[in-house]
């Protein structure tokens, strides 16, 4: 059904407008999360069916976003959007090979021209997404395309080279990033208090 939706919306301004009114892109984000998390065979489908389903959902979001940026906004601002990104990044094997590059392209399209979205992509809520993709991209036992390949590099370039996300992303990759951030904040507060007392 998602494949038919993807094809129906391609270049169809009226169809996109209706899809926006109906909240279709937020619904697709939820569907993508569910398909990414389902175990093979749980819904009676083969692993390849889930991989294709994820691919079609991401292609629909990307194609619609190219035609009308409001589609990207709806998807980006959907409830649980970051949980969806994490669920996709967590996949491995055939699902990951068909979806990691597309999810990197989708995220890149969402953040490329919006500094606020880039900042959100580098905060602690997104650290699992980055960690999972980077681990997948470094795993030589996975099929080609797992981890996002060139699309991951494009996304890193957008966030780190055009924005100032590099330090935040790599600090967030630490297993104890939350504790380190809390310690840094406490030390900064103590320094500010000491400076205020000296004056």
C-alpha cells in the first residue's frame, strides 16, 4: 500500500495537500517505527517484506519532501520521530541495507536549511541514532549499505561542517555522556559562582 501511495503522491500537488491535511506523513513515521521494530515473521511476512516496506515509507517521505517541504516538517515534528530514527538505525541485515542510506537522506533533507533542527539532531535525544548508525557502518560483517554509506557522510558533513555539531555528536556518543554533561555543568556553575564571589 505504501508503494502505491508513494507513486500516487509523486508530482501530485493536490494529493500532497490532501495528505498534509490528513496527517499522512506523521502516520508514515509511526508506521516506519513499527515496521523497523517488528521481529521477522511476527506479522506473517518475510524479512524482505519488512525491508521493502521500510524502503517505500522512506522513499515516500523523501519524494514528498522534494515536492513540498511541509511534508518534511510534518514528518520531522511527528510524535516519536526520534524514536523512529533510532528504530531504523538499530536494524541490521537486509532491512538496514535498504533503509540506512534513505534515513540519512531523509534526515539531511529535514535539517539542511534549519539550524534549529541541526541543534536538535546533536542533542542527547539523538545520540542513540548516531551511535547505532556509526556502529553499523563500521561492522564489516554487514551487507553493503548498512550504516548509510555515502549518505551518512553527507549527513555528517551537513551537521558537522555546515553546523557546529561535531563536538556535540562525539560527546554524545560516550556511553556515560549524560553523567559527563552533568559534571561539566556543575563545574561551570561552580566557576561562575567563584567568579561572582571574587568581584
